[in-house]
C-alpha cells in the first residue's frame, strides 16, 4: 500500500505545477467519522506537499470537538496549527460518550489542554485572511456554516480594517463545501445546510434546522468568493430512495496501528453503532476536500459559473443562466474507484 500511495503522489506531483494550496478546514468532529477521515487525508496531503494547513476550526457545539482537532494535529506532528471554535453558541456542551470526540479528547495528548485554550474561530479566520496574499486561500467547509457566516458578518476591527465580506472577496480563491444536494437539480439538504422539511420523516437530524438554514442562505447569497458544493448525492447518495451510490471508505484504516488516532475515531463511532469490526463509512467530507485540492481529475464533473439557491424549506437548486461564481460537483467515475483514491490518501506515514 505504501508503494501505491507513493506512486499516486509522484504521479500527481508530476502532473501539476501549481503552488502548494493554503487551506483552512472548517469541520465538526463529533458523531460522523468522515471528519476524521478528512483530517487524515489533509494531513497526508500536507505531508505529500500538496497543501499547507493554515488552521482548522470547529462548528460543533461540543467542547471536545476542537480538542479532538488539536489531538489530531498533535498526532501528525503539526502541533503549531491554530485551532478555532465557533464562539456564538449560547452554551457549549460536554460531548456524550457515544461521540468519538469524547474519547479522542480523553485519550490523546494535545497542545490545547482545555476548551478555554481554543481560539475564536471567526477571529482566527480574520487574522489569517488579513495577512494572506490576494486570492491565495482555499476554505473547505465540512461542518455547518456557523464560523463562515460569522466571518461574512464580521465588521472592521483591531485585526483588520476590512469587513469579513471584503476579506473573503480579496483573499479567498475557493470555498469548497460539503452540503446541499443537487441530484436532478432539485435536492433536499440533509444537515450541514440546515436539513429539509421534506426529510423530517427520514431522520431527526435531516429535518429542517432553521438557524443552520438561515446561516447557509446568508452565506450563499453573500459569499463573494467562488463557492463550490459537493452535495449529499456524491459521498452518500443512497438515501431516501435516491439511488446515487455511496463512496465508502474506512476499512483500510485497520491496516494502521491499533492506537492510530484516525482508526480509533472510526472504531469509537462504530462501537456504539453495530461494533468496531466493520468501520466502513460514507465519504461525504472527503469528496469536498478531494475536489478542492485535486480538482475534477477523473473523479468529478464540476458545474461552475452559475447560481445556487437554497430555500427556507431546505430545497437546493442550481441555475446556469446567472453567474454568481457558484457551482457543484457530481461524480463521473465509479464510486469504488473514487473511494480507492480517497482511502489511499487517508493512510500515510506520520511525519517526523
Ligand atoms: Ca462533517
């Protein structure tokens, strides 16, 4: 597997002359382990020289979520990566035992000892964008829009004399997000963008969350940077009779050491959901990062230069007659082949 990973890396490096991408990851490690898979992938791609990780911020309302991020950075020997959290929740909760961040925060060393040591996510965004070159930053959002909404709403302050919208317009090359659903150009979001009225009978967490929906609609209507969505139909397209296939990864993590932080994250998730022997999971979050860092490649078709709309009921659509620099991706390759590439990127040596 190591040789295959190396070959893939060398082939990729040979085929690209673009400068290393500077990435901010906006995530919500808590219940679904695809965020852990995505962090593994990003750290390995940083080791391969494909990206530089500027910061990782959390949107989940659990105190252990940013501590879990700090532990992952520590594990991959990137202890200096700043970690941020959304500070606008009325109350931050303690993670329940059936969420993996509870265990990762309890069991693994990190720089940020307690939640109070974590940075304000919106301020962290502003600091990084203020000091960045124009159009140099890629933002990958695989949680909810809380931080990014806060950034767009932010006014000039001691960090920057620019508003959040000005900073994003000047400094951000691409926002790549996991959310929405564009299957047959009329899909229902399932959680990150606020879920949908239509899916209330499907699962509780898919049912419309008005705050998330409102924040996401503001982001879509006001984000001045190119904005690309990888909807539910890519990573986890087999739901509610959609029959669009799933990109399944995770089982190969069993090849890693038993105490490898990413493997343990998946195992903790499945320990409470059917047992830790089978740790295969959809790859929603990984698809958004995969596209952000490697582009369409053989895996995806990008529909760009249009306009996304999200209704207050959670219905997503895309219109190619108006160019708001927005778009979405669809799979153009077998699920198994995309999964193979993603899973190889989730494995990798921890750098010295
Ligand atoms: Ca996520």
